[in-house]
């Protein structure tokens, strides 16, 4: 039998204040956490939702140096942007704080000091990479070079993104520091380590025996780490941005960001509830739910629990750590470094008033068991075909018909007919599955069941046809609309966790106050005699031009990424100068240009080569309109042996160069020259 708890603490992975949040973050962590928290609140449970920004670490210092500002300037900017964006999307944190707050610094320092005084750390020397130009140690992630496995250039010191191999920075071929370009050297330093191996047995018992109900990806990744055997983990770093290590002999060292950040859950709870925070963290009758991203599993399920064990003093371990897989964008992995993302603050600007549409699409397409793909066409289809055509359509019909036939006053409920009874039986069946899905963190299925209630409503109206019944039996027509309005009331409850803005708008239309989850399935949510508000559209169609604008932006991003990542092709082997001299490269003027029939790629040129006219066929039709080339001077190889292309004899080859973004440019002289002039 499932244990009942007095209260629930919901935490969300702390977004890194080095940039805005994107749809991958939302689908993986924040929308699911908000759905779950709103569900518990509707049930009347004691629940608090804790969030905040992660504001320490190397990437922030690098960005600050590049921009010529302080690290505090960087985190202030992005903390405020992230916090405001979350609020506008309806992510209902009870507190959203930050790891640069005084209370966090005090809490994290005390946490380290407490473990230190219990001899819970191991201090030992190690050789780490050092940037001799910047005169500081560098993290593996900020060393780049040639991958020793696949030999790709630009591999990071901890991983090659091309082949996926996990690496150590010392394994890279020709390594260089990402920031300065200097060759790193090994230098001895000393750090404190958390001996994770001391907690191996306790973690195995807690996870492998005690939490087999966890999601497969979470349980499997934890088991993999535990099967390999846990090793000591450094919890300090040689940096000048972070929380100073609070012991003697630690000058110039700060707490490792992955030691510091999860303590933010505790410090933020303290900030919210200074007198009662311990009830949520230390009372066995409280439970903690950590919503995290796939890439954070080891930190939240292995390292942070080991930290809590090391601290002791009754800290409870998480009851569940729900984590989704990754969300891709238009068939490609979301990447902040490549700007391949849909950024939340930009979405809110481009689609004002459509917060619920994004929440709906990210939940309906949530990567709960495997990586999923967000596409703008799917976004448009789900809005137009589901939110508008199913949910919005049903509510609009029910409310508009009530205004039309009964002046907007809810008519009395009549004696239930079989069709009425069946509708509510179907709703209660959907409610049962909806509740079970929410309780077990299956939010995609839960949303499907909520939408099923709207489908039930549409089927009910189609079967009962009140617009026809009103002509012969106004009492029965009123009873039908009463049932339809009760279904609308049920929708206001069912969708509150998912689409809070729509639910609030619907409650206003139905003249309802706050509702509870326990009322779901009720036949009397909207009392007879209630004066309805004016009907308003819950959702509006999204037109093609709005979607095309987003696709055009992504296409521009893709082209820019090609430019930014472009490197020249390796040089061909050396050839004797005499071989080059055999090539006769000349300048000619284009007299005529036309497409070759039945050949999408080919253009046919008539060239004035200064001696006689010649025909050249070139495969550049996708890059130029024929009329744009007439009169242009081009460089061409004159002494290639003629050959037929699509039946046209070509007497040479026009020279061109390919840009990194895939565009092509025909090579022309910088000033007009006589046709037939040789290129030397």
C-alpha cells in the first residue's frame, strides 16, 4: 500500500544563469514539475515548489571576461530573465531564488564545514591542467583538441561530441585552452574529495532495492554507476568565482558547483520558510520529489544523496527523481552553443498570450521514455486541430448556445437520460486514469485523458443536438446544455495543472470560484441559475506565416552555424609546378545563359572567350537565375576536353567557390578585362 505523506517538497533542477532557458529545459523539468505541483494543490495537499538559479562555475567567468563585465553582472541579467520568463509561462514556484544569495552562501558553507568537521572529506593532491597564459587551472570542459578516438577536431576535454566518447583532457591530441588558445600544462594542486565509495552499500540499498518504481532511465543510469563502483569525487575547485571553501588552507579555492548547487534546494526552502523548513527536509512524514534533466541524474541520485548521508542530522533522501529523455528540435539536438533552440523569452515575445499552447505541446510530446522531436508544424497542428477544434470548440458551443437560448443563465438539470449518464460515466473513467497518471508522473497520458473529457463533450453535443431539440422541447434542450456546462466545469478542473491560463478564463466564463480535484466527475459544478460570463475564444488558430517565421529563423541559425564552424578542407597533395602550367584558365563574358531542359542542376552558357564563342555547361542552377549571369565575366578552364552533359557539348569548366553556409559564388575578375585574358 502506498505510503501517505503529510507534505511534499517539489524541487526543480537549478537552471544555469549563463543564458536563457529553452524548450528542452521546459519539457524535461519545469512544465512536468509545475503540472505535478498544481495537481497536489488542487487536491488540497501541503506542497511547496522550490526553484532558483545556479550562478557559480567556470562558464560564467568565461562569459564575463568575454563581455568585459563581472560574473555578478552576468548572473544578475540571466537570473532576472529566467525568473520573469518562468513567471510569464505560469511555472508556479513558491520561491525562485539564487545561489549568490547570502542565505545560500551561509548554508553551503555550513554544510561543507559540518562534513569537514566529521572528517567526511579526503584531502589529497592531484595533477590538473593549468593555463600558463591565464595563470589559472582549467576545467576539462574548457580544454579542446583532437579526439584520440575518432580524430575529430574541437573535441572537449570531457567528451567528443562527434563520436560521443567520454574523455580525459590529458588524452586529447594537441590540446589547447579554449579561452586563450595556450597549450595547457599539468600542475599539482590539492583538493577535498567526497569518498563516494563509503556510501556505495547505502546507495545500493536505497535505490536498487528501495526504488524499483523509478523511471527506467533514472534507475538504469544509477545502477550502471553503482555497478562500476563509486570513486571519490572532488568537491572543491581552483577558481575565483564561487563560494570560498570555509576552512583554513583553502585560499583561492571555491566549492565545486555541483556540491554548491543542490544545497540551493535547502537554502531556498530556508529562505521561504525560515521557521519551518526542517519539516520538509527532515520529517519522515514528508517526501521530496526532485524533477531533473537526464544529464543531471548522477548528481541528484548519487552525489547529492551521498552528501546528505555524509551530513546526517535527519536529512531525508528524495522519494522520487523523475527525469525525461531529451527533446530535439526539428530533427537536430538542441544546443545552446549553436543557438539551436526555441528560447522561452523569445517564444513569449513572438506568441503573446499563447503560454498554454507551448505547455500543451511540450506535454503532449514529452520525451518521457525516449527522445522526442519538437517541430513547428506539429506545434501548429496541435494548436489548430486539438486546442482550437476539440477543446475550444466544445466550450464555445456550450456557452454560446446557452446565451442564445437561455440568455446565458444555466438552465435546470432534468432527469438524466441514458446518453447523459453515459457521458458522466465516461468522464469518471477518464478522471480515474488521469489521476493515476499524474500520481505516477506519466504526464503525457494524463493530458491525453484530460483532452478525452473534451472529446466526450463534443460527442455528447453531436448525439443530443440541442439546437434541434430546442424547437420542440425547450426543457430537454436546457437539460442537455446543463450537462454540457457541467462537462465544461470538469474541464476547468482537469486542465488546471496543464493549462492554467485557459482554466482561469474558463472559470470566469462559467462564473466559478476556485475548484478542487475531488470535484472532478461532478454533475453539479455549475449550479442552475448561474449567470454565465460572455463567451470568449479559449484558443485561436496559428497561421502559416507565424510558423514560417520561426522556420526561417532556424534556417538562418543553421547557416550561421555552418559559417562559424567552417574550416578549410585539407590541402590536396603537392603537384609539380609544370602540372599547374598545363591548365589554361581564362576570363570570358557571358553572352547567353539558360536552363538545360530536364536537368535541375545545369545551366548552359554561351561564352565570349575573345577568340570565338564557346558553350559551357555548369551545375550551378540552384544558386543563380540565368538572367542574372548574362553580361557577367567569369573564369573558366579552357583546355578541358569537351564532353556531353544531357546532350549538350560542354567546352570547359566555370570556376566557383563554395561558402560555409552552402551558397556558391562564381569566380570573376575584380575589374573588367578583355575576354580571353589568361589567369596567371
